[in-house]
């Protein structure tokens, strides 16, 4: 039995406001038509019909659900079969021990270990530009079109559904929902596990997204959905270009394995002697992770807050430029790493406040954008510099600092002096 009362037994005869109905839909049921709509071409009469038809079906579904709630003894009803889950275990333990590097969200009661060196962005703007995820993690492996990332979101689904539907019936409904709301969807893989307290669903698919005005791209996704019997639903959605998918999806899987909903407790801190051992093995400003020395707090410091607020998204070319300079140039030398460690301690004392002001005031946002433009231009020099030694990094670094000092202080000083001389 389907979760939603969508009939697939009768041919669709829905006509849109213009009197149009596609010929290919006349021999389809509702569910088949909705699935087929995911593959129609954008901007065509078929696409317009599908948008209107999807809204009509949703309205019908809502009306039936409202009638069922008002008259529970009449109309659509469900006879609960006796269905046992695949696994008698729960999806999550009662309490999980986590480290201080674990991302913890107390409001939504979940925790996860971010991939090493990926940036962490809370209230992250989604690709539609109108909604936001609870938190997003962006790969440090930059891509000119679309950088690999994954987002965690939450929805309340409704309680008390475990054991009512077969696993395949429930999985089909989730797939249908994806096909209804995305463009050009092709399902590559789908799996479901039923547990004593809910479902774990995995769906891999490709679809077409709009990145900017008149710029579209094919994106490959893998979504992991945890649907608990109390009605809580957590969606972990990984997205990448197809060519970067295999390279970055492993980091996503590792984080998914650490995902936990419920109570946590922090692991005991390492002793001073253990910390000293790490410090002596790795250089200044770095720590050991997975046997490799990496910059301290890099995941925490990787968000370019002011630039992201100025340009609206971390995927903006200007923000990507800053991340690429940081990762490909500065973090490749000890002097660059030491500089970033000191800079971040200073930068994060004021950047959250400035970025908040930008979001509150469009005028202030434009002023900041105008102010940082010369700095971005000078920093882009590092992208074309061939740096292979500490001396070269120091030389380029000092040169760029002096160049910025001339732009921001020298030129205004000369102008002010000239004006005062005239008057």
C-alpha cells in the first residue's frame, strides 16, 4: 500500500490553464506521470504542465489527509499489518562519546565529525538561493564549476509509521518525492534499512541544477536519510560534479558513519605529555590527524565570513579565490601556516560581527565589497606565483603587504596631502 493515496490505476486527464495536456501522459497513472515529469525539458509546454499538475496532486493529497484527520472513522484508512524490521537494533545509541573536534548541534540534537580540512558553515544558503541548511561542509578540493559539499537538514515527518508499510513501498515514496521536486532526475541507486526505531535510506542520483543566471550544471548526489519513529527526519545530502564525485564521496561516508542523534559526552582530554608528543612531532601551528601534520583549527578557520557575506555565497569566485590561495599557497609553507595561525586569531575577533552587519544592511555590504576588492586583486598574484621555498613565500608575502599598505594608506594620504596643499 502506498504511503500517499496516489492512484496509479487511472489514466491522467488533467488539463492545465491553457487547455494543454501532453499526449504521452494520457496512458499513465498519477505516480507514473509524476516520475516522467522529472525528465521533461525546462521551459517547454510539457514542463509548465508538469509544474501545474504537481501542484494539483499535492492539493488533492492535502485535502484527503485533512478529511482523514477530521473523519478518522470514514474514508481512507490503513489496516496495520504485522511487519518486522530488518534489524532489531536502534539506529543510534543512547549516548555517544565525541571529541572536541566533533560538530555538535544542541538545538537539533545531532553530532558529526566533519571531513578533515573541509570548511564548516552554519545556516548555509542552498543552491536555490531561498532556503538554508542547518550546516554545510565544503571540500577544500576546489572545482571551478561546483565544489563538493554536503548539507545536513531536518524536517518533522510525523510519528508512528514503523511497521505500517513494507520497506520497498516506503522507499518508492521517497524516490517519488525526489523526482517531483528536482529537474532531470535519474536514480542511480536506492537502498533502505528498517530498524527498531526507524529507517535509514540511501539514494544516489544525478540531476540538473541552475547555478547562476543562464548557467546550469549536472550534479551527482548521494543522500542519506534517517527517519525516526518519533517523526524526526535528518537528511545528509552530498553533492558534487560527476568528475569529482568518487574523489570526495569517501570523506562524506566517513562523516556519515560518525553521525549521531541523541545525547553525547565528550572524551577525556589528552594528558599534557601526550599533547607535547604531538607538538614535538609536528611543526609549529600544526597538529597530527590520521598520521599527517595539518594546520591547527583549519576546519574552524576556513570560512571567509566577510567575503562570503559580501558576495552572498561561499561558492562565489571571489570567495573560492581566497580559499584556493590559503590552501594552495599559504598552507604549503611553515611561514604561511604561521601567518595564518596568527591572522585567524585576530580575524575571528571581528569578522562574525562585520558579516552580521553586512546581512542586516545592503548599503554596508556594498561598502565592504568595494573596500576588499583591491585586496582580492593583489592576493590573486599568489595564484600565478611559483613558490617553492620559505624565502619565496616571505618575499611575495611582504611584497603584497606593502602593496596593500600603499593602496589603502599611501594613496589616500597623498590625496589628502594634495587637497590640504591647495586649500
